[in-house]
C-alpha cells in the first residue's frame, strides 16, 4: 500500500498540481528502490524452485522504472561525455530510463550469484 500511495502522490503532484519540488525526485527514487527490493524479497522468499522465473524479474523491475519515468516526462536532453548535450526526445523517458533501471537491478542481482 505504501508504494502505491507514494506513486499516487508523485503522479498527483506532477500532473495535477504541476509542482516542481526537490522532494519529488527523492520520493521517486525511494519508490523505485522499494519496488526493486520487493521483487528481490518475493524472489528470495519463494525460494529456489518456486522463485520468480528469469523472464519475470525484468518485467517486474520494469514497473519500478515508472516513478522515475513520470518525473522525467518533460526531460529530453542528456549530457554525454565527449559528445555534449544530446536531445533524445521521447526516447529518453520511455526507453533509456527503463533500460538503465532494469539493467542496473538485474546486474546487481547477478552479482549476488543467483
């Protein structure tokens, strides 16, 4: 319930009230971390045989990218080393952010040895 409450709060402040505060990125980051942690706990509690399948983990961690995608909707530019400022358009919030979050969480999971 806490995760969905924070998601609702972030969506409401971003889209309905159009507030741009510094607490919003913090809440989005905390929510993303909590969702990824929840996926890991569910996988560990269900155990080795009943745990989440390999294809289910990236799909569930893709849900964790939603809060950060929501707060970066208007953001389309990224500064890359050597190249400089690059405007990605909608590719940034819809593709680059989810790939980065899923890749980082699954990479960390692989370092755990499972």
